[in-house]
C-alpha cells in the first residue's frame, strides 16, 4: 500500500491518529519538503513519530517518483505532506503513477491553508480562485495572478494568495555545471508580496479607468497571516501600503485580498486584527 498522509499546519501533534498509526508501521516514510514546510523541523517530527524520515525534495519527487513507489506493491510506504495531500498537483501525480503500477493507495486528509484561512473571519464560501505570488528576478516578473485577483474582486470574492517558498533551488550559474549549488532557503513574507502587488498597481494605473483604480490600490485592505495553526499564529489587517512595512515574523505567510463590501459579520470578526477602524479603511479604499 502507498499512503499519502497530510500533516496539518502547526506541529508534529497535528497529524491524525489514523495517520500516525500508519507512519509507525510503514517500511519507508518520506517527507515532502518543497511545496510547504513545518516550522518545527525534521528532528521534532522524527522524535514524535518514532521514525526516520527520508526527505523528498523537488528533484526526488519530480524525477525519482518510481524510487519512492518501489516495493509498495509488497510493503507499506508513506509519503507525508504538510497540510492536506491535495494541496499540490504533484501529489495527485504520485497517486496516478501508483494506479498505473497497480499499487493500492490511500489518502489521509488533514487541515490545510485552503480552509484554515477562515481563522481571520472571512467566510470560506466567499473566496474565489486562489493565486500564487512568486519571487521576481531582474529578468522574470510574472504577473498573471494580478488579473485573477481583479477578476475575483469584480465578482465580489476574496482572494487567497499563496506566497512563494524556495527550498533547495539550484542557482542559475550551476545549472550548466556537473555540481549543483543551491540557493539559501527563502520564504516570501506578506511584506514582500505586498511590495510586488504595489508595483503592479502602479504599473497598471495608467492603463485602467477610474472604476478599476478603486478596486485595487495602495489603500486596499489586505489581511496578512503568519504561521497559521501554530502557537505563534499572527493575523494583521491593514492597507496594502501599510502591509509593505509590516513585520509578521517568521514563515510561513499568506496574504488575503478581501472582496469589496464584505459581510458585516466578517468585518466584525476581522476588526480584532486591525489597529484602526476597519470599516473606515474599507470606505477609504473605494474613494476616488
């Protein structure tokens, strides 16, 4: 049997009882380490699970999937994922490969950022398409997520922005060499994501009409979330311009662009994370 097990978001104890029982009896246990990470680290996971974990980085998962599945038709193999197993398409691909190899598989679900963002008070069924904000470089500045945010706003929907993490990414210079050199790990903060959004607002301003400008601007209210599900969870609601200067602490971070005209219940709950008058900020955001 091949198991894909969600670990939740906070610490080693967030794994389900069912998942923990499976982990403790498996022959090999892999820990996926590039779509997300648990801030507690590998050692604490191994201590709580009572098992040695094999780190599965991007190269192993994307290029060595067969080695992960090897022997699973005769023994039990577990693949651990931070959050929920279906939070990334890579994990669905592993399950499809297992099916092609006639290997039985089982998924053990858990909490993920996709549903845990409700902790800020914004209702889950008011969210539109989720977007990812990647790090920019001097030569690569993707911005397709910006149009998706605008589309969500147009339809009165909140936008969850997943922020880039870069773990064991090879440097550009080493790609043509036999020996790979890797960049230091980086985790995008709400501040960095807000700076990218602010630049896009400025670049699009001259090409948009007045009504569009009111939909996303430096005065737009955003919600920053850090370490959701952890004891040090932090939530902050403020304007996009203020979020650029905000320090929410260590990773992982997510950013939400609330829809205009949020429900009064949402506003009342979100107010506790706002230093000023949230309703006034929301009104200011749509003024010309």
